C-alpha cells in the first residue's frame, strides 16, 4: 500500500471496540503511529486491571479509553458519532468459554455486534467499518479440495502427508464456511449481518478473518485451549509438560499480533478492501506439535503429553493469501520461528504474565 493511503488516517478518529485487549491495544498503538486518534471501547473485565495497565499498556484513566459494553445502545451511538472509522474487534473470543456459556457469546458477539452495526448504519460520518472475524468459520474446510484427479495434486498431497501426517486445508475466502463451534458460528453470523446491515445503507465495510493470532503480550486464561504459543511457553517456563490435544496434528496458521494490527489498519483505507472479505494469515501451515517443538527449543528438557481433543477444536488449516496481498498490498513480516522466540524472551522479562493459578499447578506437580 502506498503511504498516501495511510495518510488518510492522519487526524481521523477511529473507534476500536475491544480496544483494550491484546489485539485491540496493538491496533490502537498502530493507529497512533500513523497519526490517527483511536478511541478504545472495552469492558476491561477479561483480565485483572493490572494486566491491561502493565502488560497491554492501557491506562483506564485515559479519556480515550471508554469503559463500557457494546450492548449499551446509548454509549455506542455516542462514540460512533465521534468517529470517522470503526474497527469492531470486541468479542467473547475464547472458543472454550463460548462453548461453556453460549448465551454469553450470543450477548456479546451477536447482540453487541448488532447494536454497533445499527449505530454505524445510522451515522453518515463513518467512512468504513472493519469487522474482525475468524478463520474458525472455515472449520475443517472442504475435503473435496484435495480430491482432484490430477498428478500435480497427488504429488503435493504426498509431500504434505509426509510433513503433517495428513493434508492440511488451505482456506480461501471463497471456501464454504463450516463453523464447528459456538464462537465460529457467532462470527459467521456477524459477517453476514455486517453485509446485510451496512450494504443496505451503502456504508463501506471490510471483513477480516484472523487466523491464529499470537505474540507478546498475550496472556493465557484458565480453562481455555486457545492461544497455543502463550500456553506452551508459560507451561514450559514453569517446567510443566505441554499438552498435545489429539497428538498435536491440528494445523494452524500462526500470525503475529503486530502483523495483524498492521493489516487491520490497512484494511480501513485500502480502496480495494471496500465490501471485501479477506484472510489475515501468513499462508504457512504449522502443526501444533511443531509449535511445541519450537517452544521446547527455548526451554530445553520440556516434555510432551498427548491429551484428548476438546470439543469444537478443528483440525484447521492455513490461509490462502493471494487476495490479501492484492487487496492490501501487504505481507506479514514475522515468521513463526521468530515470533515464538520473541514471546519466550518477552515472558522471561515479564514473568508476571504467568498467572498465579498456573504457578500453583506447577508447585502441586513438584510437591
């Protein structure tokens, strides 16, 4: 993307829902770097307040940090009216939490999204909304993608099976969505509703499907199986074994949060992103077992334990990135090897990112 396009954000106000979370806070930082003013709307209840302040760099006293819910119609209408652009990143994004409490997922990811869309549709000032979706909408992809009677495909299939033990799916934006979890289902609904609500009034929108976001300062949550790099690094740092659900054969496209922030900001102003759906991934498949091996390189002696697959955990796949590169003029900069090493080094300097309940598990294991 030409810098002239990013200059469109100079002096503009951008509402970032979920702006105090890991991804939202990094997006807000990137917006400031290009000269925009981010307004962060967030409940600040997903982590202890000190996590937001000390690790995410979010000051609750900042007048541009609005503590509130996207289900609050009056508040949402007010902050939308002050904005030129909107990035909707607020969500109950923990797959396991959405499975345990589907009504909570519906309240935040569906009711909250509709509340925001209504406000945006009624506000002529908004130039574009970027809806943050997820690669989880693809599920396990389309098995028929690799069933073509072509010698070239058979050769590639053999190579992939040799490396990953199976053929990982490559997800393109035209791949038929097949959500396998409550979380994925709410994201699919949000995509469709964005198109219906904003398309009806002519407000520009872009849907971005994030693949597996990781990177400092990500912090794990109890009873979750999301955020595998952070989970593995935290456990390995305490000398705990790494749990390979289903043997670790699931495939993920791991994309660093800094790359995600850069791509999302570009989606706000890229002319070709108007009313488009685009993947935000690296185009490189990485098995969960490979992630464990990369983490173990940072923590020699780390043990692996095979555990059952949790419900709603897809075998996964990796992003097709041709459209992303064409629409945004962008490619990710951070490899998974570099990103895992960066996270481990950050965790060493920020040991407070390892929660007390995991430290208690470590003490119990060695007692």
